[in-house]
């Protein structure tokens, strides 16, 4: 608006560019889909950032193999040398996060590990953002009408979901909530039978099994938690387990109950009524997902539960199991702390790229010095916001 | 894609909602435009967050007056009660940032104050994001062709910009870079004359004047920095000052030279050639703005300076002065640390809203439980990304 009074508006154009080199700490449980060449690496590269991956100690050979594939792809597609890098070994994570050239961190793993990286990054002379996907128990609400209509199938599907992949998903259902009723008692009874009959499975590695065993011990030792089903945990495999906890623990903010136990186990909580259900949900930590198992009548009756779930989780499901994480524009694999370190992000889907972008504004720049995306002629033919209108037209 | 093989894709829809209550620490230098009712408050409200403003100690009565106006507007427009709040007093900032309900912080002020809030927020049981706009010396590069063609006018405009509003802008030009030449020597000589004749001005408050005086003392005491113009700083007003520093200080990463001195002063640095100019820029901290004063021949000759500036600043200007900050979609009032605490944000312009939003994804939700923005019929008639196409059509 050069004609604006009293002062003309300058020519202002904005683009987002990469924040700079990103350190990636991949997941233990997806050596291929979410580690060396996972969503963090992909979104950092898409943002125009170079990447330094710390090879996961649980699958170093796989990491190395994938890194070599990426290196060949970098060469073949004429990407700049050094755009992808990998480092190996114990103790290399800390100097990586503290290196002055690193500008952001992507992490998938435990709450303890993720929080340590966040603290490290925040204490740098120049603090940098960390997106750490950490701990979620993914509550599932079993609503009355659904239980009445298809309680047996729900018990079967739920048990299958809990033990899928030996329960080693960030989105594994770790907490089952239902309202006291004949039907919910029946669900508990069915689940107890089914979970008790589930076979032991082999976990990713010895460390994961050790953590699982320790997690089960904590639950078993807890006064307010009752063991319902599962063989004694011993040997080299993980035994599926079922527990039931007193709702008072949740209401009192008991943190043990809200700790993610990575493996084939889940905890049932029975509430008195809808009011207590909402109270219980409000007492929960942030989550990656929250699920309603609901039929028609439930959707009306429990509509006011949804705003509570929105506050708590990054993804809300109805009549599905949260373990599948679709890669698409709409996906959110994120959520309030401690599900992640920053509720504003996601590590899966195209929005993940945003974590590694920063805006730059050009004021009165001549065409010759503007990035292609901002030139009048729109040589990239992209959709742009020009004077408040989305358009692919030239200016 | 319910027909997709081997598995159907679920119905996934994403919306962004507010992160929760935001704590706002407004600027000292814009009691009306960027404090109680400034960009942080406006963008938090736009994101759907409630706001708690800490009244700035430098203008408590103004803050209170503006808060009352906002309160009346809240009532008149039927916004929820409690959506806007203000607290007063020394020492209330820390408990505010540490309060478990606060989910994000917006701050404008000093590096020391901003960093303290960042550290506090990062150390909470649940860390929260802080956008702190802090310290920038806004380098201006005086290129040779421009100096040849209009050196005298440049000296005049630059001096006027340095003393505008007694230099109390975050975007005040605090560092002037030029290449050794007859013309740059002439600019320095002109600036020395003009700055020496600029009258003293009254600052915002006694604290600001005290900081300015201390900043000048640091520069004066520095061995590598020479005082060129300005009356001795004393009394109740700020005396405009001009300094010249050795480029070696910048190359050696001397932090004193890069500290923002809030007030009517600037530092000139002379470099040997373009190579040294680029080196000097690479040695600089992150900035809110970086400006080229350039004519036609300069734009070709110095095109490779632009990528260096992109790494360093949130807004790049040509032939303007950075003090004006337009409120619009394209504005970036942000930049790499220590200009702000998070290079991915801005505190001015519509992108500022993004700082306080988090995404939520709905999987297989029925129409009745979806937010208006996500319903098939598009009742809000907004532009939406549907199956990779931007559209206002119903689904």
C-alpha cells in the first residue's frame, strides 16, 4: 500500500527457512520407520536443515545400514554433501545437543531421556528448541452403550491392541476407564480371561524387557493397584499383564499410575459416574491419544467429555485403537507434557516440518534478491497469501 | 481413503486450539502499543487463550487504565469472564510463570530478564514455551555505491533514526558497518558532526536512563572502542553518542560490542573489504533486523551478503530504517537468539498467534462432535486443506 496515509506501507514478504542443523535421536521401537530415516529426519530435511542422527544403541547395525542408503540417495539426488550425518557411541548425545551449530533437537524415547535433553538444550548459552516425544498412557474410555451392544468384541479387540507388537508402541492403550455397571464388570472379567491366556512375547532388546519388568514391579507393589491377570514376569520374554487401580489414585495425581510402562500391559479404572469420569480425566497428564469406545447413545450422553480430552491429548479417536499412526497432513503425533516436550508440535505428518522452520521477512527487497518463492512472477507456482488472499497468480 | 489397500485410511481432521492461559510481560517502551494491550495479549486472545498480564512497573497507571478498557470490551462483546487478567507488584512475575495453569509466556524486555523467565519456564515440572523478545543491535550495512551517490543524506537519515524516540526502540540501529573508503570516512565525519549536535532527550523513566548511562560507560572504558561524538552523559536526560569500534572485536566475538544499549547511540565499524564484511556478519549474534543501504551496483556486488543476513535476522531491509514495525501477515518481529528466545516465532503480525496454538487431530469423529471448522458442510466457510487441496467447498 504505497498510497496509505499518513505513511505508505512498505513491501513486506515472508518465507520460512530451516532453523539450521538438527540433532535427531530416533526411536528404539521403529528401527526403520521412526529412527535413522524416520519422521524427525524427514521433516528436518524437508525444512531445509541438515541432520545429525545419533545412532540408536538398540539397533546400531540397522542404523548404519539405513544411513548408508541415505548417503547414496544424497549423492544420487545432488543434495549438498554433509546434509546427513550419523554419530555412534555412548555419551555422544550430550556434546551433540550442546554443540553451538546445532539449532534444534528431535527425540523419541523415555520421559527421563527426553527431559534430560530438554534441560541440556535450555541451559545452553543459546537455548534451542527440543521436540521430545516421551510418555503417554493413551486412555481409552469404554462407554456404557457400546459395552451393552458389543462388550465381548470390545474385550477381544482391546486385549489384541494391548499385546500388539508386544505392547511396544508409544500409543499403546495403558489405561482403560469405564463407569461402574454390570457391563463394565463383565468387560473386566472378559479381559482378565483373555489377557491371562495371551502368550509371552520377545521384546526389542534386553533393556526394554528390564524396564518392563521394573514397571510391573512398581505396579504390583502399589497398595491401590490390584493384579488381575498374567503369568509371573520372568525369563527372556514379556508376559502380558492386566491390573486394576483405584480411581482415587488418579484423582490424587498419583504419578506411578501415569507412568508409561512400555510393554503388553494395561490398567483398568472403574469410576462411579460421568462426573467422576470427567474428574479423573482432568487429573491426567498430557497424552498422545485419547479414545472413546462409544455407540450412538453414548455420543450424545458423553459429548461434554470431548472438550476435556481436547485439553489432554494431541489425537482423539472414536471406535478405533490408537496404535496406528497415519502419515498425512492431518496427523498429530504430539500432545501436552509429558506426552511431548512441546504441545505445539507433532513428530508425524507434514506439520512436523514446522518444528524446524523459522520465518524471515524481506522489506522493500528488489526482485533480484528475493527468494524464488517470493518473486512477483511466482516462478514456483505455489499458493501464496498476497494482501490477505490465497492465490497462485503473479503479483 | 476407506478403499485403500491393505488398510483403509481413517478419517483424520486437524484443527489448532489455544495452548491454555498465557502470561504476558509487556514492553517498557510502548505502554500503549506493546504492553497491556499489545501484540502478545492480542495474539494470545486470538489463539483462544486467556491472558494474565503482569503490569509493567514503568507504567502501572497506564497499564491499569488499559486493563479497564479491555475489561469493558470483554463484557461488551460477551467474551468469557476471566479471559483477561492483570496482576501488579514486584516479585509477582516468578510465581506467575511457575503457576501450573500457565501454559506459555510472552515477554518483551532485556536479555537478562527474558533469559531468567526462559530458565524458570524450562525448570518447571511441566516446561512451557517462552517467546521472549530481548536484545538486538540491528546492524546496518552502508554499501559503497549508495555512499557515493547520496552519502550526505544517508548520514542525516541515519542520525535521525538513531535518536528517534530517544533511541528507545528494539529495532534501533546499534551497529553501522561499512567498507574502508573515502566515502565511508566521509560518512563517519558527517555522522560525528550531526550526532554531536543532537540535543539531549528525556527517557521513559529513571531506570532506562540508568541502564543507558551504564551501557555508555562500558563502551567508553573498552580499549578497542573510540568515542566520536556526544556530550558527557550526566543529568536527567540522555545525550546522543557516537562510537567507533575495531572490527577485530566483532571477529573475536566480543560480547560487549553486541550488547544492546537502549538509547540514542550507535557504534561504527570499518571493515577492509567484502570478505571481511561477511566474516564480521558471521561473527554476529542473532538480530531482529539487518539492513542494507544500497544502490543498483551494490545489489549485484553484494548479493552474496543476503544469505548471511538470512541466517542472522528475522527481518531484512533494503534502503529503509528498521524502527517502523508494520502489523501485517508478512511481518517478522523475531530472530535468532538473543534477539528472541525462539527464532521460530514473531511477536508482531498474524504469525504471532501461532506461538500460542497447538494442533489437535480427530480420528473417525462423527459430525456432531467435530468442531465447526472441521464439519463436512464447512459452516464457517473457511479455506481448508482437504485431501491436499485448499478449498472452501463442503466435503
